[in-house]
C-alpha cells in the first residue's frame, strides 16, 4: 500500500482544526463542532458525531470538488448516543421521532454530507472496533485501486451513553484526503505498508482523554503528518497491539527543536 496524504483535518472539543491543534491554543471546550458545510436547520438536528465528521470532511475537501470526491466514514460505534436516547424512549413507551431515527444509523454523517454537497460519488461507512482506523484506510486503498482519483477518509467516535457501555473517552474526529498518484513533492506525507498486528500503539503525546477512543490512531496519524515525524505508528487505541502504518515524507523533516 502507498497513498499520498494531500490534506488533513481534526476536531476535538476546544480544537476546531489542525491549525489550532498545532498551536495548542484550545478554545471553549463546550462548543459543538461548527460543521458549517451543513445548512443551519440540518446542523441543529445532527448529533455531535455527525457534526464532527461533517466538519472534518469539509476541512479535508476544502480544495477539491466536494460533489465528486469518494469518501470513507469510519466510526467504531457510530451514533450510539442517539440510539441510546431512542431506546430509552422506547422503553418508556414514548413515540419515536422519525428525524431522530434517521440520525441513529451508522451512515448518518455520510448521508448528510452527500446530500448537502450533492455528491453522487461512492461513499461507505465502516465499523471495525479497535481496527476501525486501519479498516478505513484499507477501504480507501481499495477505492483508489478501483479508480477513484482521491478519497476523503474521515474517522471519529464519541463516548457511548452509559446505558449502553461504561466505557468513557474523549470525543474526536480526524481525517485525510488521499490519492495514489506518484510523489511530486506537493503531498504532506505518504502512507506505506499498512500492517496487521505489527504495532503497539503509543499515543502518549496525545490528550489522555483520547487514549481509549477507538479512533485515537486516526488522531495520532494526523498529528504525525502535521509534525512531519518520519516513523511507523500504531493505528489502534493507546497501548493496543494491532495494525500499523509507515509515515514518510517527500522531503527531509525539519530538525527537532532542542
């Protein structure tokens, strides 16, 4: 596998994009994802996860035709927060909102983005537990091999509701725009050799709250690209043995600060 990384994007509570991520100048941690690509009425109906994924999709496709780019949306648990609310209502004998139900499916973000961008290119939504980041990249590689010029890979998870799981972790979304063209020096990085069971994920440099997020490896990948660290990284949650990938650069990375 060899894929060029053309652009990246990121969202966490208090971190609106990759520029804020690199600067460390975190903002209001209670603010929801901006998701300006969605119309206001649609945005108000969407969950935090759908808004976060839509926001990162907009970041990585800022310089391409959003109506024609293929996309992969990867989330280990998807819209469990919305689903949990609906199940609670069902248990209480309350009626279910069709609009809320439409937002509980795993491809909710992909559907909303496709509609507002009038995108009829291929899109898919992937879930693979702790391997979600790796499988999202593998799906992107398959699309490139099938002829897609570029693929937007968007990864993210929010903590499931307590009624479904006791596991808690910080919310995050990360993304990359990739292609399979030969290196011309304009790419941010190149991903080489997606490997199974090759790496113990080390996300120690990331916020502790994100370590057990199933998509933590996506955030680590974006951080590695932004900081131009020529290295092999694990793609799972912190401390988990699993898939890895080599991150290389078209030019020598800058020297580390003393």
